[in-house]
C-alpha cells in the first residue's frame, strides 16, 4: 500500500461506522409530553421548565408510545375531524353538500317585489320554502329566483291533491346549473 493511503481508508471506515450507528432504528425513544393539558385554543402548551419528574412521581407515557413498545409497530395518528359548518335554515333549507367534509354556506335575501336572491357555496341540493318568506314578501308568485347568478322562475304550481308547489327542491349540477327537482313534492304543513 502507498504511504498515507491507509490513513484515508481508516478515516473512511470510521466515518462509515459513525454513519451506520447514527442510522440505526432506536427501539427506545424518549417520550416527552407537555407539563400542562390543552389550552382553550386546543393546543398543548410547552412546559415552563426543563425539570424532570422525581422518582416519586409516576412516569407519563402516551398511548402511542405504549402501543409502539407493545406491538413493535406504530399506529398512524388519526386527524381530529371537526363537524363541517352548515347554513341555518330559513326559507332556504340546506339538504346536501358537494363535499360533505367541507363547510357549506348560503345567504338569502328578498330584495324587492317578487325577486329572491340566493348565493351558495358547496351546496348541491337545497329546498326553497316560499311559505316561509320574510314578512312583507309577496305570498303569490311567480317569484324571480336569482340563485348563484342564474335566474329561475318559480310559480308555486299546483301538483297532486294534498301537496304544495310552494316548497321545491333545487339541485345543482357539477357544471353549476340549478334545476328544480320535479319528483320531490312536499305536503303543506308537514
């Protein structure tokens, strides 16, 4: 071997050994948890000091750490799911969202005369109840409904006996067009 070559090989082997030792999977990981519980905002606060629990205090081990040490495999954490927001029912009633896990919103207004305006976000199906319009709004049609910029004339037709045409479902297509669901009928008062 050439002089000095052995020193390079030795350094490379030491570096490889250090790299190999650093990459090993540690089966005993330190478990750290905040000293306090969650705050009002839902996030956990970090401990105020670096003091370790005394021997008299029991060690706190998270369920994930218990599961990891018991079975050898770590369970994936489930995200915390919140209930999506839905519009409050008025004379427009939310029925179905395009994306059920996302929020849905609806603003409604009787602007003047027989003109009703509705703006929606993430709503695929809703019910218009013309019997519950605000005070002062006309009780007889036809009504000019502007829903997400699309005009629909609602007449409050007379369907079968015992049903009303003043409560109608509207369905929005994936393309954004609203249509009246002519199959869905409602009984007046129920």
